[in-house]
C-alpha cells in the first residue's frame, strides 16, 4: 500500500514548488492529493514563477494551471501520511483559512512528516507550530519564524533543514534536498545505480 501525501496549494502557488514535488513524489510511487481552499477535485489554480533577475526581490510571471485532486471541504488529514506545503504567493492568504491551519496542526499533533518550502512556512507561522523549532525559509520569512518562536537559519537555497518531523528549504533550488529528507521522514528508501 503506497503512502498518501497531501500537498497544499492555492492561487498563485509558485509553479516549480507545486509541480516539481508533485511529479517527483508520484514518480517514486507516492499517492499525492492536491488541495486548495474552496476548490474541488477537477478544479485548477493559477501558478506563478518566481525568479531573480537583478532586482532587490523576485519577479513574478505567469506559470501554468495546477490541478486540484481533492475536495477542500471533504478531505480528512488522518487519511494521509505526510503534508507538503508549497510556497509562492498562495500561503500569504491560505494561512488566513481556518481549515488550512487545522489541517497543518493535525500533522504536527500526530507527529507525521511535514515539508514546507519558501513562503510555505508562512502557513506554519500562522498555525503556531514553530515554537522551539529550527528551520529555514525564504529570507523575507525569517522574521516571521522568529516571531512565531522558532529559530531561523539562513542557508544556501539548495539545502534543507530537518527538525523532528519537519523539513524545510529556502526555495525551489532545494527540491533535491527537501524531497530526499521528506522521503526519509516517510520511511522511504530510494536506491540508485
């Protein structure tokens, strides 16, 4: 029986931070349901591509449509073995949704694996699950982590930090690192050539 993962998204989720982990997890045999507030199975959400082009912050350009595979109202977090929180602009508003916070808290209370990348950590700060935790995020989220009682580490964007059941990475270049650690937390071993 394959493990089931719940991936949180929303309008203008970062394109790579939703699509790449979704496809990567499917490629290793995980069952992945995608979820967004007020969306039903078969709906889509718009994505945005965040990239640095020489300005003081990232530039946002249109991405693709990301398919939602689970009904927001009907999903039961107890049916899932892990939670993956994608970044982008979506967490800025999805963290205001009571149900998103309840789902997130469930995974921490049950001590199930949680992966969060970039701005996805904003959901964790709003859910108040970071007290005493050490983690990373996009640099602009560092103060939010500290205000939520966590310890923020500014690490290279292609790395990840594990603290108990939580693995975090600053941005999409960290996909190999965050996914590798998330798989370990799920008890999945992948052997290569």
